[in-house]
């Protein structure tokens, strides 16, 4: 790699900075955002383009408009301020607004305050000495000084009955006028992390809201002004646009030469992080930059132009504010309108959804409007959910069902995937696959065959979802079996539409491989396959009852079907095909004895029956290993992948096969080829997402849960499977460092019947009272309702509930989830006890 | 909308600029790019960051390195120069290099040249008067002056045997030192369009290459330096990064305060357009900006730091070039290495693909390595294909099979979709659908129901591809039929796994609805359904032979099945379901008589047999209308959409249904619901792409082919269907304004048996010699091989060939394609005649 040339900055400083950026993968919890009034973030295409002037102009337009009713409150928050106390943007508003109020002869009274919460030692000393205030060493708090200074002002108006208010706050301040990451590193040792900033900002956003709402209606507008450009690093080194706020934004653009480019690029960086920008505003420099900007934005985002600032830096700007008043009025109106339209849409969404959607696996009659979840966005493992209880707000819920088991990305991977999706769509869109090659498809195939297919697979066949991957696998297995067993001696000479022999699948009861007819035929009869759902289903298989394993009362139990544990099925999918028999094992949240599976696979392979692993759910670290072949100690002939394959961003599936399977389709005639394909086979976006995710999950640099030398996730290990005694000995070490909680407490809880904890999954079957299984479901449903209030989004599978995280999820977060679950179990238990005793 | 405040620029100028940007949707043809030597584009995060210094430094490192062998050539191209002749970046290199050569005591001879091709009148006059050269009015060429000035220099070295060469060229120059779009508008009336720039640049890139290669090996490095920032408008107003070059790039970043943000945003704008950046380089300003940049780039792209420039603007920079020599050497080496790695990868790709891929519908034995197409990128309707014939290059091929009929976007929509994909992935990733609502899914459902489903559909059910959409439609139709015909009187009381009655589909012969088993069961027996491919197929339908329509010898012909036109099938998909009969019509490239279909639909609906339209291929303007319900004059109960639904970027499918169909699934039990679903149901990326594309295709502002008042594409119309006489009268007006070509010439060509031209499709069945259908296929294959040489990427369907464009494709481009096709038909015809006469 390159050696950089270094110049007039000292080496030790570079080293410190490098250390700061070494662990820049962050997992800050996103923020609950109040929505009872508009809150906007002010972004800028570069430094010194006038963000604070825009904030000040908005505050004056909002508070001082003659037509407006009084009793308004404008909240200005500056989370990060450098160059303090010389530069203080919150103080700029605090000092400008009284002058503007007097100049405009604002009739109502105006109360103003300016606070500064925390600052570095240097900034604190400078500030205190400039004000002749004493330095109090006890106000030190891990290298930041708890300044908590507040100044106030009051302008009495003619109409004293109405009072407007300006609240200005600086959250964190440093003395040097450089980028926050440099100032923070030099002055406070980099201690102000993203979580601290988010937490403090959250507190300020909610501050006083309860009482505001109690006090009756007061119009509020809140502004959060960023520091520097959109992608300038904050004090921790994280880029400001990477922090998980997703407030709607105003972009202050650049009217100078070169400013079109900078403004467009800044806008794109915001879009690439899922931000909505409601307006672009910039200072005029006579270059008519608004025309190309409006063309680029296709008039969907308004572009506003502010008059040129006076050249004289001593100018008090009063005339400039007068001149730009109309622009700020327009900007303010745009912001208020966008807010009310957004709220209206969010309110209407559940009703619209109930009218237009046809949700899968959902009885619409059982989903009232108020049960519909409005998801405003997702950030890593968390949904941002619109809630309208006492107050409107956007709350956070951990996606504990991993959105039907597809999800893997943490917040950092999600942003990387977003950039890759943009790049791949721009570079390739989609291009046709057969007889072609393009980079994402080739890289994805290479990674699949070197990863989950390592040691056995030699070909990758792409499709769109698990169900189609299974249909393809079946077609491959049929051919391979026919080939090996001389079913087709000389098929090209014959009428190939003739039925030679009846082929069936050998599979496991309780299995599930998807909803298309071919995939359904390979699973045992169930309500999903009945006449009501699929009148064409016949069940072309022999379905075995496998032994299963689970934890109960802190012990691992092996449950054999002969012992009438007949309802127990499994979680691992193996599929084996045979001429007149069919076998198949697939799953909900049951764990089939791996030893049983291994022996079954070996037996089939001994009889030249091709074996299919359905790893659609289990692949890519879902169970703590990249492929469950590692757990079973044997390999298939064919395997199917989907869900986590793309990291959880986009549908793509792959069917891998051995060379021997592939060879049974090779010949001189096209008719011998596998005549199956979907329009978007190996689409570039899916392949690019898969390539990124496969690498990301297994790299200890990006996935801190990986134990590199052992190729497993940290939170999970099977110590020993004693194959010689034909009885597996499991030493499964729980989910995510929460050993005691799962082993000792949850698995032995009196409401719990069965626990399976493996990799990213912790599934819990609740006790059904007597033979009433429906009771368990109802119990599960009300338990999960409570957990949603705790910020945990779960869905029941009958009376089974489960928590699922991503391969990179932080162990601390997962432990918290389990604790919440345990607390709710305890609570329910008590309620039930009480009811019984009554 | 907002009124902008205008200041010191005159109103008429704004109006002119607005006019310039009004039609900024452009369709420039992308460039063939030579790959026999490295060519890089130099980008910048802003103006005045030192792009030209980087170019000069690279030229000196490449040409003057003592260790390097001589006989090298460095080509420097500056396509757009403003501020000319005072500012001339090509002249900067031309004058600096001799000084550096002398200073470094370069032993070989050095030949230098500097040219300027075209300039505005002002720039030309300034330039000529500064050089005392005469102004020649005849050199005017549509407001640009054909300056074509060239200056030369030669530095004789000690070793006269070896000669190195610096070639500098400015392509277009304007006098005023402002953004090119302003200068071009003021000085040359905006006449320099994107096509002109691309064409001229292409000529310069290829200039002398033939002779270079003939002259033997000479090492060449070529640099194309952009103007301003990455997203600065060029002379036409198009953003420079939007021009379809996709050369690998060097990004000159910003080392100043705020420069981290600007550099990251510029990098992201390039990635959002599919560009690869091989290195970032910037001038040091003491702020250690490289550390956050390296962290952001995760060390995958090298970041290089140049020493600070001297403050004194009169400095000749010789010392600075000395100081920065190592950095430029590193940068040059990175560029040469990235080039050779890229070429190596491109060369290896066909082999790797043949080893690892399992292509759908492909007999691998029939695809030799040399037949594999290496697709480097796509831009709108064009593939960029790596070719290694006499010289390596990236050539352009029109994707005339629309990548299995999925494609719709032009270059502009593709870039918009890319930005939307990035935004949606960042905002949502994927979120779970059932019982939830989120904006892209809701907007997509609204647009579907207001668009293709208007007037009949009330619910949208999402899945991943056409095949699953059909399986869902079948399940819906089965239920609806059972409901209407009392097959399930009280199903919830019964064992629903019991078979009540046998349900079949009524369909049309030759139909094709996808490759999953359920979809296959609804199509007539064919090689695709035989034992060799799908041993479980039984064909649960009654398959009708429909009448078809085509053009032959300039006339439209109605072909009835009774007349033994038995091989003729159709292009329009209708599907009707019945208790013991099944109906279904699906297609290759045959056009079923719409009147027949309409009557069939009405009859079925009269008998309460639900009707399914399979619009997976035909929907969204493929046939010139948004939905073929408009052509048939009747509506279905259920319809399936896919392919073009997302504009062709990502898989998504939708099954729409009437309220009556939906109601047959509503009840108190979840078991009555439609228990079907795929993991990524209604995934946010797909829904966002669909929402954008649906709007884009039907908006006359973005799709210039739309005739708004008639809701059809301009190139296609059915004038009259005389339903009263029970015989359709077709007046089909050809494809894309090429009426005469298709009607008169192609349809009456002696090699052509049948033509179907409708909307974006022109399908041609070639004559089979006698009863030898295989002959037609071979003929088609060799014809298509020739057409690939013409830059048209087509695939045969047996002896049917077809051209397919997108709904927004330019009619001119389509006419050119048809002409190429006609010319090749003529050519083949002559060869065949000759062979016969021998």
C-alpha cells in the first residue's frame, strides 16, 4: 500500500487521529423524534455558506411576522459548535432577534434565552474569563465541562397579553475553529461519542414538550443546525450525515462559481442516506445557479435565492434581513406546509393500506386500522415507527423478526449497501444474464462457491426467491437421479414428454420450502397445502418424523418421534430425492437432530439419491455459521440460498450444485439444458448486495461478532457432537452472551415449554394450557403487544415467539432485548397467577 | 409555486437560461472507448483545487521518470475550457513540461504539441489578436469558430534514439471565466450539445491509435480533464458527470476546512453514476483531511496528499513539482496497476463465467468462451461491451432484446432510478410487509390501481417475479371460482385438505407463464414441460388454438386455426379459470386476435369464470399502451405484472384483483386468508423503482413518445377494430415512425414470413426453407451475429428475431436499428441467391 507524504502536522497527531478513526463503525441507537411540531435540520454544501443566517432569518419570519398570531416558540439547537466562544451561532440568533424585533416594531412581547450545555476545558475557560465568571473544577465530566450557562432577555411589546419565545441552545462547544473531530480530539480526547450527542439532542428536542402540550396550543418550530458541510465529521469522527436522525432538511447551497456542483453533490449525499430535503436556499453571487439546480431537481424541490450579503464584515445585516424577508417567509411556509402534508400522509397511511394492500399470510378482517404499523424508515436493526398516542412522534422498534428472517445489516452496512445500490443501478441497471458476464454476477458466484459452497459446489444458478430456488433444485435433482438410475437411457431419441417413472421426494414432516406449487409438493400436507389454498397440491413425497432437540428447564432435550413428541419438528432443511419416495425436512422454529440428518444424508448419497439442503433460512450466519454444512459435518449435492444472501436489502436466490449435477444437463441439444429462468436472473443489484454482504459478515474488521479462526459467530458454539455414541451431546452456549438469562431463567420459566437458541435466533415456545393450543397463541399475542411498547417488534408463530438479530448486531443490544422479554414473561406470569387465585 | 427573488442579473438572461435547461433530457449516444492503453478522467470536488497541476504532475512522472524507458506518449485532453485564452490548461502542460524536462536532465528527446480545436467568436478573436494571427470568417461553423490551431516544441535529449511525446488538446473554448453553460450560452448561443462534445472527444481518443499500434508498441497514458466540479454543467447544461463516458477516474479532493465533506460528496456523486475512482489526491492544508477520508473509503481507494502550494502566485512551481514528484509517481503507478488489473479481469471473465455460472435456458456445451459477452456497464438502452478484436476497446451495443423484455429506462431515467435506489436502501433497506405500511409500497399500490388496474382492480398483491405472480393469481382464481360455484359450502367446518373437485384452467396453446410448477401446469405441453425438464407436470388445462394476426407482404393477415395455421400462437396473455376446464393464452411473439380474446373473456365472465390477464410481458407500454385491457376493450378479474413494472432495474411483480376476488378470502379465520407470501414481499427498492417508472413512462414531460390525450405511445396506433362485423380491421401503424420500412420493405421481404410490429416490439419470423424449421434458426443465428457487429445486441427465438426498445427510446435510434436490420436482410438474401445459382 501507499506511503503518504506527511508535512507540517506532527506525526503523533496523525497517529491519534488514525486511532480515532480506526473504530469508526458505530452502533448508536437512533432517536425518538417528536412530531407534534415541525423540526428541521439545516445542512450545508460547505462551511461558511450562511446556515446560521438562514436559521436567524427563519426565526424572525416565524416569530416576528406581523400577520402571525403570537404565542409562538422557535427552538434553535446547535449540537456542535467549534471556535467557541468567539463563534457562537446560538448567540448570534439570541442577539440578532431583539434588534430585528425593535426594527419591525413587533407588537407582542418576546422572551429570549441562550444556553450552552457542555464545553471543552479550553472553551470553558475562555468563556468564563470573558464573562468574569468563576471556573468550577467540580463541573468536569470526563474531559467535558458541564458549563450549563444560560442567559435571558425580554423585549416587552405593546400587546403584553401575547408572548413569543426564542430558545437557543448550544449542546457541545470547543475552542478551536476547525472541524469538530480535530477540535474534539485536541481539546477533549475524543470523548464525545455519537451516543452522547444523540442522547443530549434527544433530551433537548423533548425538553418541555409535555408541559407545552399541557399548557395548550402553542405553535412551535424547531431547527437543528449542523456544523460544516453535510459529510463533515462530528466530534467522534462519524460523518454528521451518518448519524441516525433522519429529520427533514433544508440544504443551504453555494451560489458561487463551482457551487452548482457542490450543492448537487451535497444533496446527493443526503439522499444516499435516506434524507428528505424540502428546500434548497443559497446566497446569490450573480451566477444564476438556481437555473441548473431547478433543472436537476426537476422542480420537485423548491430553490430559493437570498440577496448578496454586504461585503463589509462590520455590517449589522439589518438591511439584508429586511431584503431577504420575503425569501425567509417563503422558506418558512414551505417548511410548515411540508410538515403538515407529512403528518397528514402518516395519519392516512393505515387506512389507505387497509384499503389497497393485500398482505400475504394475513386475514385482513383481523387487522383493524389501529393495528397497522406505519414504518417511516429503518436504520440497521431498528424500525422508525410513526406513533400517535398522547403525542405524535417517531419511535424506535427493534425488528426482532428480522422482517421475515431476511435482515442482517447494521446501520453502517445499510449505508454502504445504499451506496452500492446507487452505483450498481447507475453502472448496470439490470443486464441480461444468459451467455453474458458482468462483474457483480461473477463476484457473487465466486464468493458463493468459495463460501457456502466451498468443498462441494461448482456452479451457481440464480433466481429471485427461496421458492424458485427450491423449484430449480428439484428440477436439478430429478435430472441427476434419472441420469444416475438410467431412467432416461436415450432421452433425446424418445418423446421426452412421455412419463418415464414417478419421482417423489423424501422429506421431513413440518417442513416448509415456499409457496409455489413445486415447492409445496415437496412438503407434507398442512393447512397451507389444503384445497382451500392450493387445490392442485397432492404431496409428492414420503415425509419422515425426525427427532428434534430443544432446551427446557436449563437442559438440552432430545425428543424422539417414537416417544410421541409428534408435534415437534425442526429448523434445519435437508431435502433428499428418490425415485418413488420423497423425503424432506424443513422448518419453523424447531431444531432437527443434526446426527439424524447427517446419517440420512449419508444413506441417501450411498444410494445415489441427490441431497438438497434448503439453507434459505439457515444460510449466512443465521445459526452462527455461514453454512449449516459445518454443523452437520456433511455436504449436499444441491443447496438453496436466499433471504440473508443480500444482507436483507433486495430479493435474490441462488441454487448451488456439484459438477456431477451440472453434467447431467450437458449435451449437444438445447433440450437437455435446464430450461428454467426468470427475467431478472442474476440481476446486478442483487448480486452486488450479496457480494458486499457475504464479505461484510465474515470479515472480523466489519463484523465484530466473528471469531476468525473458528469461522463462527462469537455468541454461539457447539462444543462437541459425540458421533461415536450415536447420540449428540450438545453444549450450546446461548444467544449473544446472555447465557444465564436464556439457560437459567427463560428456559426454566414456568410459562416456557421449549427454547431453541442458536446463532442469531432465540425461539421460545410458550406453554399451552392443557390441550388448548389456541390459548398459547392468545398469550403470545398479548405478550408481543406489550413488547412493542418496549420498542421490540416481534410477530408470533402460533404459540412460538422469537427474537432474531443480525450477524453483526451488538451483543449488548441483544441482551437488553432478552431482558425485556424476560421481564414481560415475569409480569404475565404474575397476572395469570392472580387470575387463577381469584 | 414559489416566485424567486431576482437580483443583479438581467431577466432576459434568466429566460434564455431557463430555455436551455427546459429540455435537458438528453439522449447522447455513448462512446466507444479504446482500452489498448490506460485512459483516466480527472475529476474535482470543486473548482480551483488543482486538477491541471495533477495532470501536469502525472505527465512529468510518466514521461520524465529516469528509470522509465522512452518512446512514451502522454495525451492530455481538455474537452471544455472557459476563460480562454488567458486560462488554457492544455497550454499549461505544454509550457511546463519543457522546463521540468531540462531541470530533470531528461536524457531522451521530447516532442510537444498543443492544439485548440473550436472556440467561441470572442475567444477566437482574443486568441488570434494575441498571436497576431488573421481572423478568417469562413472558419465559422454554427457559432463556433473552427480555430484548429496547433503549436509544437521539441527538446533534443542526449539520447536521440528515443523520443517521448506530449500531446495536449483543448477541444472547445470560451472566453469568459465562468461555468461552461453560462459561457456557452452567452458566447455561442448554446450550440455545443452533448453529442458534439462526445463525438469530438471520441475522435481525439481514437486519433492516431491505428498507426500507433501499427508502429509497434509505445506506452501511452491518456488523461481527460473535466471542468469545475464533478456535477458542474457542461456547455449544454448537462452535468458533466451525467455524460456517458464511464472512464475510470482520479478525484482531486479538497484539503481545506470543509473539504472532507466536499470530497466525500463529490465521490458519492461519481459513484451514483457508476464511476470507479481509483485514487483521491489533494493539496495539504495542514488539516489531516486524509485520515477521515481513508476511514470513509475503508482503505479501498488510496488517498494521496500533495505538498502545500507556494502562496506567491508568480512562483514557477518547479520546486513544488520536485517536492511532489514521489506523490505523482505513486499516483501514476496506481493508475497503471488499476488499468492492467482491469484488463486482466476483463480478459478472464468469459472463462470464469463458463466455469462458475449456470446460465438459465442455456446449453453450456454450445457456448464457447469466445461467444460470451463481457458487459462492462449499461447506459440507458445500450450495453458497453468489452471487445478484443484487433484492439481492445469498450464498444456499444443496443440491447434490442431489452434484456429478456425487462428494460425501459433511457439514460436519464437510469440515473434517476440509481439515486432513488440509493435513497430507498438508505431509508428503508427492506421492511416487513404484512400488517405494515411504508411509503414506497403505498405509492406503488396507488399507482398500480390508478393505472393498469383503473376501473376494475381494488387490491395489489406483491411478489418477486412473473411466475410467482401467476401462481398467486391461480390461487385467487381457484378460490373465487369455488366461492361462486358453491364448491366450498362450509369449508371451515370441513377438513379442508380434502379434495372437493378437480379444477382446471382454460388457456391458449403456445402460452407461457413462467417456470414454477403451478405456472407450468397452466400451459399446454411443450418441450419445457416434458419429463426431462419437469417430471411432475401434468397440464391441468383445456388448451385452445386461437386465431392470430400478423403482417405479411405489407398486409395484415388474420390466421384461423381451422386453416391449419396451427403453429401460430400469440403474444397476448389471457387466462381464464373454470371448474373442470382451464383457459389460458400466453405467448412468444405471436399476436392473438384481440376480438377472439374479448369474446372469450366476456363468455367466461358470463359463466362466472374468473379471468386472469398475464400482462407480465405486455404491461407498461410494451405494446404501446399502459395496459392491454385498453386494446381488448374488456377488463379481467385478476392481472399479473412484472418485468417493465420497475422500469427494468430490479425484480418485482404484482397481482391485481377485484374487490370480489379479495372478498372470497375475507372471513373470521386466518385459514381463509391467502396463505402465500415471499420474504421480500413489496420490498421497498422494488416499489420505489416501480413508482418512479410508472410515473416516468406516462408523463409527457419525461417520455416524449407519449401522446397525452390518447394515453398511447406515439409510434403506434390501432385505428379501428370493427367489432360489429366480428372481424377485426387492423390499421397498425408500424414501429417508431419507420412505417415504410416495416410495412413496405421488411414485411414484403422474401426472407420474411411474418411481422408483428406493435408498441416497442418488432418481431420478424424468417422463412424456413421448405419444412426445415431448423434452417430458419441457423439463418437467424448468423444474421444476429452480423447485427452484433453493427452494435445491435439481439437474441433469436428459434427462427423469430425481434427488436425491442424502451417506452422512452428515441424514434430516430429505433429507425436506425430497423434500417440496419433491413440492410443485413438484403445482404443475406443476396448471398443465398448466389449460393442457389452456383
